[in-house]
C-alpha cells in the first residue's frame, strides 16, 4: 500500500509535460523528441540558422523549410514575412515524401 502511495506522489510531483509548438507524437524515441525540441527552439529563437541542421527549402514552396532529425523524421517550418520561422509539422520521412505541405 505504501509503495503505491509513494509512486502516486512521485507522479504528481513530477514536472508537467512540455508543451510543444507542434505535435511530436509521430516520433517514438525520447532522444529524438529531445533533439526535435532543441532544433525547434534554436531555429525559432534565431540562435541558429536552419542550415546549421542541414535544413533546406522546398523547391515547390520556398517558404517551407525541411529540417531532418535523422533518416526517419523531419520537422517542417514556415518562414513568415519578416523572416520568423514557425514550426508547422513533425513527420516521418515516409509521410514527408508522399505529402508535402502547400
């Protein structure tokens, strides 16, 4: 009984989940989620250019920027007027190859 109560107290006192600017549920690995959060933070804050993460603009829509997390995942950003980058989607590479945003 005490063990269950201690476990419940630990869960309640744990830090609240991080509010991500985009849905990262397609990313299964906690390490990849952390990497995605670091990249999103660096690009949206302007600390690092998207090219530092091997990001490229789409040829079909130059305002969309694709940044690879690894061979399996990508984060898509939209460049707003004024140069601000806003994350719009995290997706698998397979999804990215079949449905590019407009």
